[in-house]
């Protein structure tokens, strides 16, 4: 029987990101913030989705992201806080494996190093 790989937790006992995950998400976010404005516009967010999933977000998915997560004052871009919210929801709603998949895809190992 193959050995099951146990990955370290992504959240602490309070349900918050562990510091190593937060640092990794900061770095990933910065890769896509090409205009260096501290937020991901729709084009930058689509580049992120294509890298992670091999396809862009649908219009409906984008609309939900911009409706439910923190955006810039004019609503045109996802903030770092919104990026965290997106990953927190994914991680706590039973898709922790998707968070790990994204980390691995961006070159992180199970110790959160590149």
C-alpha cells in the first residue's frame, strides 16, 4: 500500500494562515502584480488563473471574486487582502489540496521554500 504523504498544516489553531503560507502568498501575489500597484487587475488575475488552472476564470468566477473579496476602492482590482480571503476560503472549505497544488505549481515545496 503506498504511503500517504502528510503535508504540514496551512492554518494555525485559530484558523489563520501560518506565517510561512502568508509569505508564500505574498510572493506569489507579487509575481502577478505586473504594474506594481499592490492589486491584481482582471488581466493580472487571469494570468494567475491560467498559470494555476491552465485556463482563465470564467466571467462568472471573476464577477464573484470581485463581489465577495476585498478590492481597490474603485472595484477594479483584487487587493492582497482579497487574495488572502480567496485562499482562506479555498483552504477552509475542504480544498486544502488545491492550495497545496497552487503552491507546488509556483515552485514551493512542503516546507514552503522555493
